[in-house]
């Protein structure tokens, strides 16, 4: 993972502070995953040995799972499909529209 791009220490979702850390290679291989969110211990873990663009998209993906939980949408068969499609779409829109990111993050701050 790049040392040049700051990784958030935590992400606020639905009023909760999720601690962000790297998923170990062993945990990833054992469970066959590259990222996970835990609603009980409020953690988001992402493999640190993937390309930074994949890392960022996976962060969005796990954040959307957190939003899904915070919105009480319930466990459904559609959750993974919806979150996967939205995270990839959101990743593309945010990367290709930095002025939109600025608008959202700076709105009402000055
Ligand atoms: Zn998922």
C-alpha cells in the first residue's frame, strides 16, 4: 500500500466510528476475502497488499455495507449485489469528478 496516500484511521457511519485497519494476508486467505466490515466491533479491514485503487474501492464497498446496516435495510440476498454495483459506480464517479467531491465535502463549511 502506498505511504503517500493517507488511509483514514476511522470512518463515521450512522453515528458510529469504525476503526480502519489492514486485513492480514493470513486472515484474507483463511476466509477467502479481501475486505470485511464488522458491525459489532465497529471495524473495517481491507487487504493492504492490493493496488491502491482496489483498496479504495473496497473501502467504499465496506462503507456501503455499513450504511446498509445503519439504514436498517436488513440482511437480504440483494445486499452484496447492490453494494458491489454501487461501490464500483461511486468509485468511478468520485475519481472522475473531483469538483463534485469538493462540493460535497466543502458545502456549508465556510
Ligand atoms: Zn460486500
